[in-house]
C-alpha cells in the first residue's frame, strides 16, 4: 500500500479494499463490521432509542490530549449519554484529502478503536471518500451513534424547578484553550491538555442511582457553559443564577483567557457535562460524580431560580450581578 492517500483509494477497487481491510477493519474489528454489508444489522434493546450525528473538522488534527478520531468517538458517545442513553453502536464516515499520510490515518483509527473500547461501544459501519488536494483540509470525519434509554428514565427542561442545583462535572474551558495554544503555537509553558473523554460510564452511574432527581444533562461543547445554560432557560418560566466563586477554572485557562480577552464560560469543553439536579439530592450527586475519575473536579456552580425567567445571570465576586448571554460570533472556529 502507498504511504499516502491517493485518489485511487476512493475508486472502490483494490486500493479501497486494502485501505478498509488494512486500517479500518484491522482496528474496528467486530462481527457487525466484518459482515461487510451495505448496512449493519443490529440487535435492539428494550426502551427508547436515541440517535445522533455530528461532523468533525478540528484544526489541528492532533493535539495534546487526543486527536480528531478520539474527539469524534467521545463527542458521539457524550451526545447520547447526556440524553440518558447507553451508547451502543457508532458509524464513521471519512472524507480524506489526497496526499494524507497513511501512518497518521492509522494512528487516528487506532485512537478511535481504543476510545470506543473504553466507552463500551462498537464502530459497526462506515464510508470512505477521497477528494483531490485542496478540496478538504486533510481530514473530516462524520460519526453517527445509537444508544438505548432505560425504561422509566426521562430528562427534560419541563422537569426543572426553582431550587434545583446546577452542576458541572469538572473544570471548564480546557479543550478550547488547549487547542488555541497548539493552533497558534503560543509560547506558554503549560501542561494543559484537552479534556476529551467519554462520559457515559460516569453519567450512567448518576442516572441509575438517582433516577428522577436528575432533571436534564448536556455537554457544553461549542459555545461553552454559558451558551448551554441559555439553551436550558430559553423560553422557560425559570432562570439560572451562577456563582462566580464556584466556577472551576484552571489557572492556565483563566490566565490565558485574561490575556486574550476571552471568557472561560464560552470556551468549548469535550469531556464535561452540565447537570440540573433536585436541590435536595445535589450532595448525593456530587458524591457519585467525585467517585468517578472524570468527575473528581465536579462543582455546584449555580441554582435554578424563579426570578429572571428565561435568563442566566451570575453573582460576581464583587457581589454584583451580570447577565450571561449566549455566545455571539465565534471565539475560536473549528474547535471540534
């Protein structure tokens, strides 16, 4: 096999089959994939099915803490998990630019396989398209995922009540800040890495143990925590008050954002979740989250309130209040 991707790899002929067998089947090997059909025929589970799809165009493709492949699996798994689903099956579509190194492609596939194994999901079907040089920026991925929601579990903004607590499962802004440092080759000394991680194990622990005490969950990716919380409150009869002193932000993130005029509340995360939980059960939720490696830095950052319906606002360190609106524009494009 050639050391780089050529247009012939997308012909459907021998090179296509070598690519599929030599990289994708090699790393994603499972019975569904090896059937080799035009569709994967899958077993279903009782309860509701959740289905999601997403595309990944991140730059750079490799970054501290992961790469586009790990990101794609985590993003799809997490989109299912925050809906209360147990992720099960993933598809992956590859759009590869002519000239892309096969060694890097295999490294990405290997990372996807390892992340899927960690999350307990199977990559069961996919597609590969090769485009001429200049028609794509090296590599784009599209993934879709299927999961199953246990019977009786319901998550909805309609369940949220004043007094409920707002929890974030860890420090905010790590992913976007790590990408910014690498993309712009900023000369800063830091051990900061992307927080990219599959969250389904941690969130299943919460929903299985607390049931109806969990009102709603989301992963605050593009637009960050602020935008996601605004999605919670939009058109609702309640508001959310954040506490600035409670926001878990690493020093490196806070310092860099301060220098560049950015706000960690709007920076993307890829390994954190926002939860709204019954206020009386918040302490129990925190115990469960902190018992899991991905939730060790979990924090209660705010409360659902009856005043300011449809709004998110923050009580500042100075004791004042300011409105936290949705992100306007894009602080950092191509973040995922």
